[in-house]
C-alpha cells in the first residue's frame, strides 16, 4: 500500500461500516470498500492527519494500542465528501442492544478493518 500523503483528502476513523454522505449536497456517489490489514491502516493513518469519529472510549483505547497512535473518543457527526477516505473497525459479531463493551471484551472479538473511498 502506498504510504504517501493523501493530498486534499480527509481521512476519518470510524467504529462502524457506515459511510455518512450528505445526500442534500451529493445525491449520487459511489463508494469503494476494501478490506485492509492493520499495517495498511497504520500506513494511512501515520502519514495523514485524521478525524476520529470513534464514539466509544473502550474502542478508542483498543485502536490506540493496535495502531500505535493516539485515537481519541469523539462522538461527532461527520459527512464524507468525494475523495475522502474512511478507516472502519467492523466487528464480525453483532453486539446485543444496549451493551457497551469493555476494552477487554473488545480484544476478544474478531474484526475487519475496511477502507472506504468516496469516488
């Protein structure tokens, strides 16, 4: 994977596979989703500033450890623009409604890292 800076693009870190688009502004977009490795995620995030939209403290702590980067918890709303990239933590297990996982519980779950690109 290229380690170059992604000039003019925003990079978002999310704990969901949702790619938020403002459809009032962009009624038609294409999104490319690609499973990536932890090393590929590190390369993207270490070489670019990123916006954390990780809404849960335990998830932010886990990602801080996995990525070796400071990942703050931040329950913000974001909207992708064409050219933006997202790095998504996608749990392979559906969590029961209302359950908030601890960092230890999260470490025991399987997940994918997915890169989204809004074309």
